[in-house]
């Protein structure tokens, strides 16, 4: 069995090095996806990670605690207070992104509960492999999107999924099937 101590720190360092030298192997799944699959194989309760387009994970690895046992509630409350974002919205994004699975990795390389891309996590100064930092970073990013779109929740959620520029380009939810479905799912969960 693989010793998982230090794996998250090592992955963060690999991402930093890749970013410095211009390698983005995680964007296509590459090394990060392979490593996560091997980690998942070493755990009897985990499925191999896989995901859909964009940042949303459609089949998350069942690794780590879920929202059902309340383990992320305090983290979400804390981040929500810190960034003044409705905790129900943060929870809705976490549910839509990963079904509250910290071990989730999308095919695009997005990581954790809030499905942060390594580049986004680095820009926010968080380790996406740490659940508390992942939730903090995702909430911070959601706050940035809310600020960018004047508090418009629908546009902010669309930007969380498709990127702020796409929302600006279309002056609203981009006409991408995955983004439209994602926005509807998050807003339904939020209500």
C-alpha cells in the first residue's frame, strides 16, 4: 500500500514547478490524473477518478468525508463569513462541482470539493489538495466572480464554471450545454 503522507504537498510542489517552467500537464489530466488514479486504487473505498468537460467532475472519486456527515459544514461557514458569501451558495457550488468529494479530480485537472484548477488555486494562494484550503479558495474565487458581475449570482456561477471572460463575451450565461446545465443545477440547489 502507498504511504499517502506528503503526497498532497508533493503535488502542490509539482504544480508550482510545472507553472514555473510552462508545463501544464494537469490541464489534460496527465501526471496529476494518473497519480490520483493510483492513489484511488490503493484505497479499498475509492473509485478511480474521472470527470466531464470543464471544471465539473461528473464521476467523482469517493474519497474523504461528504457533506452528509457534516464534516465540511464548519469549513463552509468559516469561508462564507470570511468572504461574505451565502453559505447556501457555497454548498450548492460544492455539491454541483464534486458532490462534496475532496478526492474528486476532473478530466481537466480541477481538484477537490470546490474543483479548483491548480492555476486558480495558486493564484489564490491555497493548496487545492487540502479540504479547508480548497473550500476557502473556492469561496474566495466565488466572491471574486460575484464582485466582477455586480452581485449577479447567475453570472457569477456561470463564470465559476466557464470563466469570467466567457460570461463577459456573451453578456450572461454562455451557450455551452455543460455551463447551462451547471448553472441550473447550482441555482436549483441554492434555492
